């Protein structure tokens, strides 16, 4: 059976070392903040200037002045700090973020990532993704295995505009955990009942 989004988030959480700094992209990756165990010593950074993002707020705890880079309301944990955009991107570009967790539209066998634009469709911009994939020490992609048309997002070469080249370390989907390696995708773990043949083009996987 395919993993739920929550199960995918826990797969990502298990990859994070205690004491790490983590940046989360918009969409599915924000589940990581919501499900982060209190016993895990992780500091989540948002590029709009927050270090110490917490879980999603409730109706009782929500504050209109606390938002992440995706303009979603957030909470903050004890010890959180706030700073301007230049310092935030100094952290990112300076290599001070341990993990970046982003969504994806395509990932290819060389670890190239396309996650910000589909030609001909209206977009709001790349945001900090280009800086994050080049500045973070490890890049984890959290995405659905297939697009809305049923086509695999794992490809030999990305056809969509790139966010970064040779930047992806691991990919987590509802079907498993993968890593670009040796011109293919190495299967690290598969969801229960998932087979290599169910991943799409089986020749892309080892």
C-alpha cells in the first residue's frame, strides 16, 4: 500500500539528525513541522526570517503576525528568533542549513530538480528554492510519484525549467525512498506491497 502524506513526512523526519537546522518548502513539506516529535531537537528555518518554526496553530493559538515563507500561519518553539531577509539568505547561501526539504515536479537520474515552473502556466516566482538547493548541505524532495496525468516524475532528464543541477540527495514519495546514483535511481526503501515494476519505467531504478 502507498504511504499517506503523514507517513511520508515521518520517513523524512527519520532522516534528520538531532540538532539539525531544516528549511521546509511550501505544500507537502510543511507536514514535517506539524509532525515533528517534541523529543527531536530540530530547528526549522523559514526564509522570510524565522528560526524555530513550530506546528500549525490552532484557532486558540493562531497569530496573524506569525507566518512562514508560504504565507501560512505558524507557531514558534521556545528559543525561536526573528531576522531580516538578508540575514536569512546569508544563512542559506553560507551553508548553515543542514537540510532543505522541497516539493518537486521532476527529478532526473543526475539529481537535477525542476520544481518551480510549468511553461505556459501562471506562476508567482521561484522564491528561495534556487538558493536553498545550492546552499543546504542535503536536499530531500518530498513529492507524489506521479503527476496528475499519471506520468512518473522520475525521469532520465528533466524537461521542465531547472531549479538546480546535481542537487538532490534523496526523494521521498508515497511509493518509497530513492536516491540518484550511477545514472539511475537507487531504491532505498519501498512502501509495503510496492514493486519495482509499479514505479514506472523499471529501467530507471536499481
